[in-house]
C-alpha cells in the first residue's frame, strides 16, 4: 500500500519533469531560431511519447511502460532526447548538466541504490558522448563534469538507501507499536480462557448497544452444579467445561451478537435488534446443545447442563436502565435454577 503510493507520487513527479523538459526545449528551440527538421521531428516524437505516458497513467497501466528494459526504458528515452537536443541546438549543452542531475535525483529517489547507479551511468555516458561530439567544452572539462555527474548519482543513491533504511526502521517500529497496542487491547477486553469478551468489555458493549439499538435481548447463562464438577473431576476439568461451553455459545451467535464470560461459570449474550421469541429460541438452543454435548476429559464423561435467564427490552436504555436489564435477566436465571435447572426463563424489561 505504502510502496504503491510512493511509486504513484514519483511517477507523477517524473512525468511532470518530462512535460517541463519539453517546454524548456521548445522555448529554447524557438528563441535560438534553430528551426531544423531533425529538432522538429524530435519534439513531435517526444511530445507523442509524453502523451502516451499520460494516457497510460490515466488508465492505470503506466507500470507496464516503466518496467520495460528492466525499468530503464524511460531513462534511455530521456537521455537520447536530451543528447539530440544538445547536438542540434547551439549552446543548449550548458543546460544538459542540471537537467540530467534532476533526472538522476528523481530516478534515484524512486528506485533502489543499484538502479540509481545505473541511471547515473546512462546519464553520464550520454553527457560525455555528446560533449565529445559537440566540443562545447574542452575534453578535460567534460571529463571532470562527467565524474561529478557520476559522483552525484552515487551520492543520491546512498542518500536514497539511507532514507529507505530509516523509513523501514520507522515503519517496522510503528507496526510493532500497533501490534502491541492491539495485543494490549485484546488482553484488556478478552477472557483468556474462553476467548470471549470479559466482564468489563461486556458492560462497555452493553452501554454502546443498549443506547442505540432497540429492541435488545440479554441472555445470562450459568453452568449447573459447577462446584460439583470441580470437586469431583478437578479444576482442570472445570476449565475444560468452561472452554467447551464458550465454543458452543460462539457457534450460536451472529456476527452482530456479543458473547462474554460474565464471571466464573456464568456467561452473558447481547442480541441487538432481537425480539423476545428469537432470544428465547437462541437460549433454548444453547441449553439443548450443551445438554447433549459429550463432555469428556481425562477419560471421564460429564453430564453438563445450563440454566438461562432472558430479558427483553423494546426501547433504548440509559445507563441506569442497563443495570436494571442485567438485574432482571439475573432474576430470570435464578428462577430457572429454583425451578429445576436446565431450563430457560424469560422476562420483559420493566
């Protein structure tokens, strides 16, 4: 994502330089009154080439052109155009060095160190060749300028590598910070044993959902005779039962529902936008599934059942009313306990 954005930015910059270069050559061409047929053909050809670049950019296929000849096609075309301008326009050679430096700088920042050096070699070779052909400067001056141009390309390549290394380190550091923040948030809101929301996260969800979503149904579930499970089969068996029950609950929930470990062997389910009949059926389905589930741990089979209390509200609830909703669901749960367990009791919020 980030690299794609970077490539897009440098592509736009590079093509902007192309357009400016054509304008510079065009202005110089007319003001120098060097109306040669070769220069006219070159300007038309280069203008068509830039128009084709803009078309590919508009349709999102510019990378196909940029990847030609190992990614050096554009540099070869640019150096060739600048070289021909230097040959056919008198005194244009004095502009070539800063123009090539600008191209090297842009190409280097858009690529890695190796490509930066190759771009520099192409530009330096073109500059030296044209300098020798035109004799605008003496051979010694051209050689020194070529060395400086090559040195500039190496410097920009190393600078780009340094910037890339710093960026990568910062990027990795930011990713690590983001990962740790997500991990902290997960640990702060998730029960480690069941992977359901914890008690605090449940109330946070209740506050958000109950104020904005109506109707809403709350289900509280409790494992029947859980103390007996721990006493007879051991606490590891109790943890196993809690994990298995939580997985059964998860499978019965929709993506919009919230399942939480309310505490100990008790679970809570928030069903936003759910009426009483559906909430009742979901609670009954969970209880029936648990009652039929083969709980086996350490070669021992356990019969586990749940009791449930369901409370339904047809209106949005403020914070005080949310507490009342939980209390009334809890009362319905204990009503199920008193009436023989392994059953669901429903109540309408009052």
